[in-house]
């Protein structure tokens, strides 16, 4: 639920991965857009860790064909794509987003922002669907067409889906947790806003039968690095993500899951 | 001057991790990943900028692997050349301070 802010009109706090980010907007219709996409992740009354002012501009104001670019300049992160411009100052914990009133741009800015935050705490966003079964989280990773959404669609009723697109991995103490995210893929629905310790990561490949085989650490790192969402051109951040991936593989077992796409594959999980 | 008579050091624009006997290296410039086999990993681990490649080969590679000095030196020359080409290993006539 949106809260009224004296300064800018409306404040919405969206908590993903246990990290609350406040968005300030003067447009109540944009609050409705945010609510339609992120309502399960709204946290009223929570003190945000970061705050963005959202400056709404007419559609098509920027170079609409431009790919996402993220870089550090004068201590500020700059994020640009064809449909938005954003800056974020980690020191002041404040930022500005300029975009048209649509849910996709803010979704992307939030993804980028979370990757930057996670990199400094040993976590990352992974191209993976994920679900919780019997209190443990299972991640199914792969690039497009690997079967992430298929695994989500095939999940039995006792599985609580965290996402079909981008799994949120945080290191808390000595263990890794997966959190639900509103970052949806083809499934089109946000994940459940819960978290659980990660029991395993499965690297997906479709095949004639279901088979699970362990993946050696070096190979796991190579393949996971290809699937970690990473936008910034910044050497220090690349090093942090690489280190996070290595530490993750040292803790969480990684398997190759070759699967035939029907419900029986879930008999092997959990 | 052949690479064997040069000093070698890891570039500062990389991140690396030794996993068992294999090394994974990532360029922080373009996120390219490299894998080194056990022999390459030994050279990599000893590329401190202060030790000649020939000494690394003689004292580390030849003592740990069943390989002739001639073959080890030839392999090391090729290996160092490839890594230097990708900018993840620095080669110099002089000791390298980092």
C-alpha cells in the first residue's frame, strides 16, 4: 500500500530479498502500475535501505533501441537503457530514475540495483527458476529455452515458486538463501515472497529421460558465471561477482539435471 | 629473447581461483573466463613477477610432472604466449613489481 509523502506525493517501499527500496513519485497512476506488478512485495511503514525519486517523462524520450549500460562515474552508479535513465549514489543511498509510466523500466532498474547491492555481500541474481519444497530451495538454472519456465510450470502443488526467471541469492552468515522475486519471465506471475536455504542448484538440459549428475566445481563456476545477471562495466564488481560465485559453489552442490519435460522430473527434487 | 628468460606475473585485471588442480581465471575487463590445467596452474601460481619462467619450469613443473625439461619449456613458452596475448599474464625482461 502506498504511503503519502509530504515532499513528493507518494512513497512505495518494495522489499525484494529482504532489502527495502523506496520509490517516490508524484503520480498516483504510477503507484497503481507499481501495485499491479509488485504488490506482493510492498512493505508499508518499513524504513528503506535506498530511496529513488521517480521522474516520469513521456514515452520515447530516450534512444529506445539502446541496450542497458551500467557504470560507475564520480562515485555514482549510472544506469541507462532505451527506456530509462537512472543514477544511484551508494554513499547517500539515494537515486533518481527517469522513465515513462510503465512497469518494465522500473523492473529493470530494480534488477540492476539489486545486482549492485548483492555483489558487495556475496550474493547475486541468477538466471534460474526456483521453488521451495519441504523448507529447502532448489534452483533450476539455464539461459533462454533451457527449461526454467518449464520446471516452474511442472512444479507440483507442494512446491512454492520463488521465480521462473531470476533467482535471488543472498549469503546470510554461512549459508545461502533464495528469495522470491517479482521478476517474472514467460510464466508471467511473481514469485512467492518467501525465502529458504538453498539445497541445490540444477543446471538444466532437456533430454529423453531424467538424470541428475554432479558437476565439478570448476565447471559449475564456468556455467553459473554465464547465468549470473550482471550489467555493470566495472572491474571491482566483476571480481566481487566471481568471488561470490566461487564461494557459492564451495558451499552449495551443483548438478546437471537432464530432464524430460513432464511432472516426473519433480520426483527427483527434494 | 624467449619467454623462458623473462619474468611473468599475473595481470592486476583478473580474478582467479584454484580449484583442486585446475585454475579458473576471469578477466575483469571483459568477463572472459579461462581454465588452466594442472601444469598451467603451477606456472600461474608461481607467476609472482620475481621468478624467471625458466626457473618455474625447472623447479616446479619438471619436479611435479612427468615431462622432459625440453617439452616443459616449449609448452610453457606457448602457454605464456597465449595468456599474455589475452592480457591476463604480464611478461617482462625485468622483475615485475605489483
